[in-house]
């Protein structure tokens, strides 16, 4: 397992803030771009992105909106951010194994655990009925309970953490989508 020095002194320091901040912003841009790209591919009208905005009492790090989208395409659109960050996690994991920089490690953390943190934030720290937050929108569109979303998000995060620290890719969590659905899978490599 490659090791990465956190800073010259071996601990956290001010120089570490730049790569960590850049990794966070990269993750945010990838997540919102996932919504935007999937919305475009599904024929959404007036597709927009906003970052660090407050709308009607809720704070959004990033917010993708569409004026209209086919009702059957709503779930893939809502899952667009998770699909994009899941794919980004795979690319970053490969890059981290070759080049274990602090930026790559931070991006792995943000990409690999985002759905879990976002779900906790949306269900417990924001208005749990605000469907502009992806986890809440998933609940409204699918009928899944918030607890089930948290189980999926926790499973994904735990498997991602295991893959980073074990160096093994026997169990791979991922999302797929088509024009009418999105699915969570765990791939098994033999």
C-alpha cells in the first residue's frame, strides 16, 4: 500500500489545504457535471448549474436544475452526480495507486464517501422534504425510505474505503443507469 506524507513535518499543515480544497472542488464539479451531462443526454430543457447558492432557505454546494425532463428520466437525472463521482473514484483509485499524492488521496475520500455524507446532510441537517437534494429526490421518486438510501450509501463508502486500504478490487460498488432507471450494483471479481 503506497504511503503519502501529509506534509513535510508528517502532520497536517497549511500547505495541505490547497490540494484538499482542490480535490473537494473537483469532486463537486464532477458531481454536478454528472447531472448536467445526463440531463442533456435525456433531452432536458433549460439545464442549469449553480454553485454555493442559497435557494428558498436551503444551502447548496452545487445545484443542477432543469425546467422540464421526461418523467421516466427523472431517476437517472437525479443519480447523475453519483454515477459521475463513482466513475471518477475508479479513475482516481488507479491514479492514486500509481501516484499517491495528497490530492489523489483527498479526491478518493470525497468521491468514495460523497453519497454517504450527502445523504446524512440531506436527511438530518437540511429540510428532509427538499427534493432539490439528491437523496431526498431519490426517496420521492422511488419510494425507498431514507434508511435504505443510507444503507446503500454506507455500503458503497465502506467498500470504497476497503478497496483503498486493502489494495484489492474483488468487490466493486457502482451505479448504472439507462433512460428510465438507475441501479446500485456490487461487482465481484474472481
